[in-house]
C-alpha cells in the first residue's frame, strides 16, 4: 500500500476548466454506474476543485483530486480510483468484500486482504474478475474502509478454498491519504439485506459457509454477527455511530471476535512479515502497559517515559521491541494512530514535549486485552499499585563498538564481514591480527613491527604516507584502524535488549545560563540517553534545593528535553548523578562549573 507513510506534496492548485471537463469524462467512463447527480457531486461545475501532485514514499507519482477539502479521487498510471470519502457517499460504486473488524488494523499497517479473513455471505461472493477494483467493508456496515485490486476471480477464490491473497490493498481508512482530508470517521450504512437473527435454515447454511471458508478449526459462528454494528468491538467507529442493531449480546460479540482472530492466526501466522509481527508486538506492549503499568494518578505522562519505563518492560521474554522495524517507524506515528481510535489523548503541554493526558479505560481494546503474565487468580493489585518510580535505578552498561566503513572493508572481507557490520574493539583486534599473521606481514627481526601490504596501505595510510611508510607498530596499526571505523555505542539497560546507536554517546551535560541581570539557572540535558526521566529528576531537585524547576524541549531535537533549575545547583545535580544514580564520571560533563566555596576570612 502506497499511503502507509507520509507523502511529499509537489503542488496543490485549483483545477482548470478544461481539466475539469476531462476529469468528468474520465470518471464517467471509469465508473459507468454513477448517476448524473453523483457524477456532478464528484466533479462539480463551479465549486472549488483542487488538483494535487504528490510523491508516495516509494517514489510513485500520484495525482489527487480534492473537493470540499477532501481527497475524492486519485490517479495512478492513468487509472482513476475513488477514495474512502467518495465511497461513503457512493457505497455501491464498487463490488464489496466484507471482513472482520480485527482485520482493519492489519490493512492500515500495509497488509493485503487475505481470503481467510473474508466473510462469505449466504448469497455468495460478489462476481469479480482478476484485476477488478473492489471495496472492503466491515461486518455490519456497508461503508467501505479500503479499496484494492482482486488478485483472482470470485470463482478462483472459491476453488482455492478461500486461502491465499484476495485483494492487493491500495488505500485504507486511517492511512495518509485519508489524513489528507478532514479525518472524518466512516458513516453507518445499513446492510441491503439484513441477516435474520432467528435460527433458520439460512442461518445454518451461513454458518457452514463461514466455517468452510475461514478455517476448519473454527467453531460455529452465530449468524446474527452481521447484524451487529462495529462500534462495540472495533477500533474503527466512534460511539456516536452506534445503531439499533447493536442490541445483541455483547458477550457473544466479544466471543465471535475472539474466535475470528483465532481463526486468522491459524491461517495467516506463517505468512506474517517481520513488519506485521513487530506491529502486533508493539500493540501488545502498548495495551499491556496501559492495563497493568499506568495509573490514573500518573497522568499527564511524558510519551518518552511511557515508552521507556512502561512499554519496554512489557515486552515478552525472547522478543525485542523495535519501533523502527514496525510500519509506524516512529512512536509518535503510533500514538497518532491510537489517538484516532480514541484510546488515549496526547497533547503538547510544552513546546515540542508530548504527554499522554487521558486514557479511555473503558475502550473495548483495553477491556478485552488480557495480560498472560498476571497471577491466575487475577489479582493485579501489586502490579497496578506499585509506582514505577519506586523501582531502584540501575545505570546502563555502555560499550564502545565500531561499524565497518567502506574504506576498511577489504581488511574484513576474509572474515566474512560486510560494510556496516558492528564489531567490538577486541573483535577488531583479533580480525586484524589474524589478517596480519595469515598474510605473513610480521617483521621477522622485530616482532613489534608489521609490514604494510597494498591492502593496509589503501586502508590505513594517508596519501602523503603511501610512499614513505612501509612498517607500523602493532599499537599504531590498531589505533589507525579504529580511527577509520564508524564509532558506535551499545547501551544495555537491566532487563532490556541492547540498544545500538551511531557515534559516541553524549554525556549528561550540565551548564549554567544567565537570566536577567544577576539570575542564574542550571541546565541539564541528555538524561534520556541514560534511562533517566527528566521530569522525575526535576521533581527531586525541586524538593532538595527548594527551587523552581521546569522542563523544555532541546532546540533542534524532537525527543529530548532540558531540565532547568533555578540557581547554580551543579553540586547537587552532580551528587545525584554520581552518588545515587551511579553514572560513571566520564559520562557527566560540566561539574567544574559548580560555585567555588567562599574564602575564609
């Protein structure tokens, strides 16, 4: 799907009269079922209509047509496609495939619609051919939430036993193209032929159809599931969209959704991409943290603190939570998504610093989530009432490591390493030593010297030295090699997977700034790199020195904040960092700026 990530807008201008007429003709030809009124609504005569040219994250050039501040159509490779905004006003424009609410999260993450997730109605699948443009809706609501292209005909889908990929998804509700509009939610559109809620022959046939096409291991699904609205168990619709059809047994709806997710796991687990697996792990850790780690009294809670202190600790053993490997890439993008689902509310309380200010504890996603690590009797008092701040802080283990650069690659090819591989200093020494000995470069008369061969010459010598230096001492050889590699560092917090970053780790920097004529403040930054919560440090210093403290964003950085303390408090900050938090002295900078003791008279 091309709209999972933000796109670049090249231009956005009002459409010309001739282009408007051509667009209307192209839309009428592409969708002959449109009535004259619907066509006029899509491409109005006089109302404002803009044309935006964008580049998707993969480089695809897309033309988007915007009416009433909503993207209504987009054109890709001379083919016109409707957006979900258009399909909400013209729900019968495309043949519709129905799926379960739990599948929407996978679709918005970039997954295609797999046939095990398709609900087969009693009347059968819509008649489509391979390559046909189709819409995707949720059980109980005809409002489409995605569009895609059929990978096979309807007959071939049935013949395949409803297994494999059904639709290649192009665009979904909640993606970046949808966010380009007014971000409205899907309307509630009633089914054309409501399912009968009473037991009947058709109900039994429908159960058999669902069982045969979703999974052989699934239990019988009650037929009145399609009479339920999505509001109760889905993360798609808001509470205002609940209809009269949602008077069914909520417990039954929850059981049905759980059985559907179980069926999908049986069918699709082997075919999940690493990105989809990371998305699921991210979602699991998020709900786990909300359910068992965060208390209402902690709000507002810094998003960085929530991720570092709560979510990472909820990661199951044997797995590593890496947001960069998910479809969101950034934690802020993930929070944007869950905020649109009304699970949490995030606000920027100070410039550049986001905090979770409210949590919808009654949301079905939180209520239905179960924490497997909890005791069997369900007693969560100890887990939920023990503040996270009371846990003793343990400084991270910091190790300098090195990444192989392109210049030094010939030295490491014999050891089966490639550019960008991460090595420790001892690994580098061992590899260089093996290379020197295998190439017989040790000086026979003086074992402390190494002869420079063409590879060492190109990798370690400067241009002016290549015709002058013929031998190097062992220590000089290692020093030159490490200097020409990309420095990195590995930070390991107790109980967490190691974190590798490029460059040398920045120290905790303490500085003094002048405010006004004779007022000084103490500034502390980079606390996050060492697993320290800036807000907690500010609160501790406020009580110890009885001075006002604030936090503000670090200029030029989105995820770091600056702790400001009134007065010159370098001594107190240094004592806190060195004595209590036990951060090594080499990682604390600025202690020399402490006020000098007054001279005795």
